[in-house]
């Protein structure tokens, strides 16, 4: 059984917590699972999700920032597709298992530095089998790109606290800056370091080294900060859109207790039921200095996102930065308290999910929860719709494929990258609300005259004339299941103004 194969390196280990066998066992288990994930990519039936396609497009136009995210994910995808000389889904997603593998090793190094080899081994395995990591190993996201840099920042910061050397201050600041360039949640590192220093004297580096961390962070993050300034703060504007309560007056605030509960309980699925439960318990149980510092790099992040959920909304992955230090904290606590069976059960649950999800992606069209929609419908049907639109454009000699929805545009740019059509978004009314409206809106400079427009209604009008669709698009069995979409051939003059 493959589940046993992953954990087989843990058999017959020396009982000495300092034994090198623990490190080798953890490395072997992480390597087996990572190779499994990469091999299963070759059989993956899913399409790129909306965000993934958008990140790929960003990578075709390298910059220091983009509409809704900092640049590192686009740079990473561009690097891997260049290395593979291919824009296939395999190469777009290949960084994911590799980045998580690297993060597992880094967190293992942190656990070994703070504790011992045995705890390091279980930290590595607990991280790489974490439910959030399993899901994050199926699609490429900014969380994954942030993970190794945030974890390195933690490792170097603990070394700074214990050894007070300037090089660790520089490295911690640089890694935190790179985490910020991967996802703005990287700023949590600075926030948590400040909070820890305020409440714990042992968490305070010397003034010189503390300033070195901060200055280095700012220097590394500066290219994106400058890009935002030069681009009307577009990324920060999008961030404020997500935290929409910031723009509202206090009288308009409506506390959303159900959203808070939904986010909080989702964390049992993100971190794992046993690990998240243990993290809550560690708030009361953590006594050692290092454990309490790790607590400051975990719990405040969850509390911040809880406030966001209470005031507006919060997605389950928004607190994932809490679980880098949180994994080390919780695993060390479980082992020190001799809860061996509980930790083992947590890992077994994680391994079963880690083995099962890649299999699910390989048979995605054949697995349904209700007998009608595929279980992974959000990752299916996107390429099929784009191919139909491209075929319709060819049959009707269209020059431009036009759409309003970000979902459709994202896959059109990816699937239609070599089709030879101009792909454009409907011009926004007011401020652009997505990357395509900002950079690819239909305007006077767009070449071409005949437009293939995709819309969600069976007829459209232009200059008082009713236009019938040239094709009814397939929406069943995928992301657009249950809806209706139609393709219309129109003169671009219908869209003037």
C-alpha cells in the first residue's frame, strides 16, 4: 500500500532523539511523497484555475508587480516554463511540490535547531502531509511561493535571537522581503516579530540587528512598492477591495459572526483537525521560550484574519502563514507531552488525503458527489469552453474574441495563446476590477473588425437589430455547469462607447 510506503522510512529507527536516522527518515518520506505528486501530474485531467492562468499570463510580461498580487509567482512560472521549454500545465504547476518539499526541509532545519532530530523528522512529515499543502500541491498559488521564504525568515530570525550575528539579521530581512514579494501576507513576519519583541525580552534582537532586519526587508520589497506607486497603487487598491470594511464608515459596519465561524472552523481542515486543535491548546500550554515565540508567529495571524472575517469575509487559506511556525510548535508540543498516537493519527490522516487527492485529479471527470457535477468541477471545463470559442471564431472569420468575465478571459489567454486571435475584455464602467479590464480592454487601438462575443443570454442587440448566437456553448460537467453561454458574431462598432 502506497500510504505505508511513505511512512516506511520511520520503521526501526533508533530511539535516540538526536540520531541522524530521524533526519534520513524524514527526508526519505518527503521525497517519496513529492515524487508521487510530480508523477501524478502527468495524469492530471484538471485545467488551470482562473488564478493560475492569470499568473501564467503575468509571467509573459515580467514586471515588479501586477494588478492583484506581487510578482514572484509570475517570475517563478516563467522560470519553470523556460526551463521546460513548454507552457503546458505540468510545467506551470511543477514548482508547487518542489517548493513545498523545500519548505518541509527548512522547517525540519528550524525544528532541529530548536529541539532535536526526532522532532525535525515529524515536523517535515506533518508539514508535507498537511491538508493545505496537499491542496496547495495540486494548483499553484502565492501561498506556495511564499512558504519557503517565510520559513527561512523564521529560521534565520531564531538564529539571530540566539547568536546575535548581523548576517542572520540580513538573511531574515531578505527572506521576509522575498516572502512579501510572493504574497503580501509576508508582512505578517514583521508584525509578529514586533509583537513578540514587545511582550518577550528573549524575542528582542539588539537594536542594530533589529533595524538591519527591517531595512533589509524594505530594500527587498522596494521594487514592488515603487511599482505600486507608479501604477496608481493598483495592487493595494485590490487588497482594500478584499478588506472592504476599510472603505466603510463605522456606522456601516455589520459584524458577520457566521463568516467568522466559517473561517475559524475551516482551519481544522486547513491545518488538520489534530494539529489545529493542538495549536489552540498550546496557547495555554506553551511555557518554553522558543515555544512562546513560535506562538507569536502563529496565533496573531489567525486572530488578524478572524477580525477580517468578522468585518467582511476571509477565505480559508488567508491564515496559512500561521502554520509554518505553528507546525514546529505543535509537533514539538505533542512529542514532548508524549502524545505519540495522536501525532501518528494526524500524520496518517494527512498521508491518506495526500495520496488520494492526486488520484482524484487523474480521474476528475469520473468522480461526482451528486451523480451529475464532477467533484472538481471548478478545475474542469475551462479549456473546453475556450476551444469552442476559438473554433467559432475560426468558422466565422472573427478577428477578436471578446468577453466580460475574468474566468473566461483567463483561460482564453492561456488556451488560445497560439491561436492567433486578439483577446479582449469589455471596457469597464469606472475603475477596472480585474487585470484584463486594466490591460486588455477593447479600445480604439485594438486591431480587427469582426468580434466574437461570449455572453450569458440567448440574444443581443446592436443598433436596434437583434442578433442570434452562432453557437451555444457547452457548459455541462465543469466550472460553468448549470449556466448557459452563447457566442455572437458582431461588428466591433457595436461596442464603441
